[in-house]
């Protein structure tokens, strides 16, 4: 009897220990699996975004917030300017992860290079408008399309010819690789780069603003994100470059801000692109810096410049 009782007790102890061991093993396994999942979810690496100086202020501001977010602490984002042509060329050639551009890739890569455009994936992150700006001392408030064409092609060289004072016009232009320049030429002037004059050419929109503000009789053009009270904004055909006029298509000098990747974006590229197109960024940073969220546009524009509702 005593022997049987001892056997039963021994069996109960064995079962209890096995159960505890099984439980501890399960907790350990779950902990290990959880750790593996977290490691897999934590992205790390670096991104280089280059190109459009018109888009640069937005990408720079958003990249700082992105890197400060604990979810993306392992990702470093570097932002450089250089113009839309540079951004498209570098992302196509693999020197950059993201190419920032004010123009469609098809406008840069044509004819023999057309296949390069097909390799790139377009991510539209905002809309930007370009405004004609002049030195604050120039007494002109509005310019027609023809007057702008005459000024930028060198036919008109004095402000008195377009209703201003007797003062020489100094054109501050962007280089031919600039997406801002291509947008302005295409939608404000309707003319080709080779016809456009410019005694001063600058790679940076910030430098253009500085020169226009400091040079008597100067004229140039800037993305709305660069406008402040150091320069004077001019109406185009009597229309102000306001958000209301842009979203309805009444003001025609605007473009999408593109962030191109070569092929579908990698995990970290997608994380940043999703971040910049999130409602939080679109409704705050995009608006704050003078851009327009793509979702607000009441019209669409294709690569040929055609506008549809």
C-alpha cells in the first residue's frame, strides 16, 4: 500500500515538473519569436534624395521629422539640391535613391534616352506653383504672357516698355537643367530654353531670390515655397498665384512635385515616401511651406501639359 502511494506521488511530481518546463519553454520561445519580429520590423539604412531645389525645403523639413520618429530611428536621410535634371539623372544612374523633380521623367529623358524614363516610378508628393518675382522697387503689378515672353527673350529691356519706370531690366534665370525653369518656360512663356535670355543664371532658388531682392530692376521666378516680403510677386494675366486659383487651374503656372525611384521603392524608400504622403505631413508641412497637397487639386495635368477635371 505504501509502495503504491509513493508511486502515485512520484508520478504526480513528474507531471507537474513537465508542465512547468513546458510552460517556461513556451514563454522563452514566445519571447524569442517576439524579438525576431521586432528586429525584422526595424528598418535601417540610408537614403539619398537629390534634385529639385523647389521641392528641397519640403523634403529637408520632412526628413528631419522622419529621422526623429522612433519607428525610423535606424534610417538616415540626406537631401541635396542641384536641379530636377540632376535628380533624374542621378536616380536613373544609381547615384541617388530618390530623384526629386518638378517635371515628368519623360520631359527629361527623350528620344534615345526614353527607356530611362520607363525604368523610373513616379511618386507625386505635392503641387508647386511658380510665380514671377521682381525687385520691390519696380512699379509693376501685372504682366501678360506676351510681356513676359518679350522680357525673357530680350525684346523688352526697359521697365518703361511695360508700364514701369525708366529702368533697365535685369533677368535672373535658372540653368537649363532646372525643373523650375522648365515649368516656367512651358506654362508661363510657352517658349523654348534656347530663346530665353538671362544675364545671370543661378543653380539655387534661394540665390535667385536674394539676387532679385538686391538687384535694381531685376526679374526672376520662384516656387511659392520661396516667396517672402524680400521680393514682389507679379500677377500673370491679371491672376494671382493663390491656392484657390491654382487648385481650380485658373492660374496655369504649376507642376507636380515628383519623387522618382528606379523601379519599385525598397522598404526604406517606401517608408519615407509613405511618410511624406501621409495625411499628417500633407495637411501640415506641405501647406506650411507653401505647397499644395495633391489631393486638393480639382484638375489634373499630364506630361504634355493637358489639363482635365
